[in-house]
């Protein structure tokens, strides 16, 4: 059994692409008169329980527009982010490949030199080649220098922050824990002095940049106006594409629900400098939902029957942020929390990667439906390409599956096996340390992220693995007993998957390697002569 554990954790270990049967447009019965438009909305650090429709009836009213989209579309209840932190999840969504295949196994930093390996082919690149107008708004986090920037990876237009919205200071800080101070407004400052403040846990000496295409247009940006800026850009892109008669991909990577939160100022909320309010997260959810509603409305008004909107998240909530973190719903990871430590973002417990997901396409996706098919953010890549009539490049292997039949024809066959890689809490970055097979989930390594209050728990190796029955126990508290027939059957099934994984690794020649080197000169700075690189060309 030790050999099984060793092999399952080998770097580069990936699911065999041949495990999954990609469904063609013909198989799914899709006949389109014109090319379909795509809108991907990716929320940041959102919890499965943050959507009202995933909560017990009547518990909240924070996401009315997403509720409506679910009523008019399809809710995917067993949908998972490809990783439990930002960069690996986003890389896998845009390439259809696990981090150990595309090279991105953990987050890039402010002063990262590179990003998503240039050998990787992205979804926007393939759609762009097929005649699509491709635009991105929001958080990129896959490299901000030269060839790694969004406009060099397939996007015709980009407006947003090159990484997370807490990776730089602002003049009016949002809600965070700990509270972050405003940018320094005086004194000599050059980029070489970039550092992270140990005391505050906040970036204090570099302004958070807003980038349009390849230029910094504001540094530091204003968090409190960012949502309206993103909304205006999204609506403009939708209307312009309609006017030009060109199919489009619009990828909106929201700042919500990542800290710092900056909801609309209200008499119900205290000033950000004061003690945090329990209402801040709810107000921020409503703001996010309003942006989604505006995008849906614009899409419905321009090309309703020919636009697919896919809303999902990049990972679960950042539990150590306490009242500024979202809800995992019933997926509490109690085995881990009972031992101390968090079980959401940066872990492979369900709360770290099971994310709220709604897909909407009026007239084609049946209204008010749901599916419990086992799916991943990696599936967006092959599914959208299939619907666009674009053939996957044959020089590489993919881990995502074409979910067209699930979306359109009420089929419920998803992944036979789905691996959850470590991306922060325990073990080596990228290790495929947790395996999902049907209703069973096997942990070869368990570990915790920091919880609200500071507990972290301990990393543990498991040989034989811990196995949970998720149909019986969503909270992952009590594993199956090794001696039971159910456990033995699950282990054998996982072993068969392991053999296919090993075969795939042995024959895969398309694995990329990311460059994670850093240099202070690589940090985005529009004016090194000004404190925190201060400038503004935004009109």
C-alpha cells in the first residue's frame, strides 16, 4: 500500500485523458445557425453555500439574480474548481488540464517573472483563431509580464487587476482581516523596496494596479468604484459585439468575494477603518449578484437565444478571514476541523473546491433543472470548444470532459475519477493527494489551512487512505472502516484508476513546466519616481 501512496503522489501524476469520452456536437444534438456567444463569470473565494439556492429555503436573500438564472437554467450541484487556490484553478480552466500537466501548481506573485507556460494553448486563443472576439475583465493571475499577459494569451481586450485584489495597497482600503493601512503618500519610493508588511499582513508599498490591455491606467486603483468600472466595460463589450455581428467570448473574473471587500457605502455599514461589520459580506454578495444580473440582462437584450452564461468559482472561501469569508454550506470537513484548522480554501476538503455553479442558455438548457454529475472547471474548456465547433488540438492530452450532453440532454455521466491537487495546505504543490470516484472520496494526505482564530491542524499521510461516502456524509467527518466491503470495493476501484493514471504519465509528452522565479523589477509599476508607483491616466 505504501507503493500505491508513493505512486499517487508522484509529480506529474494525472488522470488519463482516455478515461473520458468527449461528446461531439452531433452526439449532443447541437445544431447552431450561427456561432454561440460565451460569457464565463468566475467568482473569487466564493463558498458553495453563498448562493441562496444552495441554502435551506428562506435562509438568505443575497443573490436574487443568480437565483433567477438558476430558475431559468441549470444548477450543477457537484461541480468542483480544478484547484483550491487562484492561479492553478484559473490555469486549469483556461487549458482544460491539471496543474501537473499545464505546469501551474501554485500562485504567482507580484514580482513573478513569468506565468502560465507559453507552451500551453488557452481557450481564448482557440476561439480567437475561429473568428471570435475575445475579451477579459478582472483578475488574471497567470503572469503579467510581456508574453504572459492576457492580450498575449488570446484576449483581444483586457481590463483588470493582474493578480489578487489584496496584492497591493489602495488609498481607501476595503474590509480585510487584519485591517490594512492606506498606501503611503509621501517619501522616496522605488520598486526595489517592494516588500510585504509583516506586521499588517498587507502589501503596503506598491499600489494595486489597474491594467487596460498592456498599460497601467491607474495605480493605486479605487476598490470602491471597481465593480461599476467592470460592469460598464462588460456591457460595452456585449453591445459592441452585437453591433458588429461577431461571436464573442467574455471572461469576467470578479474581485468578489476575495478580500478586501468594498461594497457600496451605506448607512448600514461602518467606515472601513472601524471594527468590521457582520453585514459586509452580505452586502458584497449583493453587489456581486447585481453585476451578474446586469450582465445577464444585457445579454438577454442583445442575443438571448444565442448566448451561454457559465457562472462558477475558482475555489472555496478563505476561512481565516472569519466574517469576511463565505459559507461552505454542508461541506464542513469536520474530520479536519475537529482536529483544529480550516477545511476550505487551500485544502482538498469539499469546502475548498466544491463551488456554486449555474449554466444558462435560454431555449437550449432546460429551465429550473439541476444535475449532480461530477464535473470540474476543467470541463469548461472542451465543452465551449465543442459548442463552438472547434476541434481540440491533437498534440496534447486533456483532463476536462465535454459536458454538452449534461447541459442540454439531461445526461448525468460526469468524471469517473476526479483528482484534487494540493495547492497550499499540505504536501508538495500539485500533488494529486485526494481522489473522487463516484460517491467515494479518498484522502492520501490530509491537511488544514489556517482557520478563523489561527488553528492550522497537522498534515497527515494515510496508508491505507481515508475514504468518505459523500452521499451518506457531506460533512466528511467519519471515514469508512477499512474492514468493510464498501471500503474494499472503493479502494479497488481507485486502484484501477491509478493504473490508468500511471499509464497516462508514462506516455505523456505534453507536460509543461512553469517558471516561478521572481525579480523585484518584474512588479507592475507605472511611475517609479512616485510613492507606491502612483499614476492615473484613467479618463
